[in-house]
C-alpha cells in the first residue's frame, strides 16, 4: 500500500498543477480580451486615418466592420454617418445617425440625441418615427414605474 505522505505529496502536485494551469488560462483570456479591445481601437484609428486621407471607400469599409462587430459603438456609427452625409447619401446617413440617436437615448444623453434626431428628421421621416417610437416606449415605461 501507498504511504499517506506519498498520497499527500501527489495530491499537492496535482493541486499546484491545476492552479498553475488556471493562471495561464486566465492570462490567455485576459490577453485575448486586451487584444480584441486594442484591435477595435486600432480599427477605429485606421478608419479615422482613412477618412482624413480622403480614402472614403476604405474608411466606410472599416467603419462597417466596426459597427458590425460592435453595434453599440456610437463613434463608429456617427463617423460612418459623416461619410454618407459628405457624399449626399442621405438614406444611409439617416440610418447611421438613427443608430447614434438610439444609443444616445439608451445612455440618457438627451441633448446629443436631440441634435442627431433633428438631423435624421431632415433626411428620413421613417427613421425619425423609429426614434419617436423608442422615445414613446421609454416614456410609457417611466409612467408605469411612477
């Protein structure tokens, strides 16, 4: 039979091995998250750089990648809207600015939301109504809570 001391040592090694493996796995997850955030920031920087270099095709593509990956990215939606606005692509600009407006409403930034909503109203009544519907939903929810 095994000696009790040998069993304790064996279990100790196993416990240490598991703890070390956990630390390495956790570090890899943190590194992956950091890399994703860094990649998103680099993408936004790349999109902005393309915009300022007047490479609107590349900038639009990069902003679309960002908004597809992170639908809550207000900056990317707004800057994508600016590209469309510059090119008189009113429907697409209205769509992008509507996304900005809805996210600002969710963040309770009503002054900025009102500014973008005014832009949307000038370009697309349908998108404006979509925003109004969201505002009505929030108002009815607030009334129920009162």
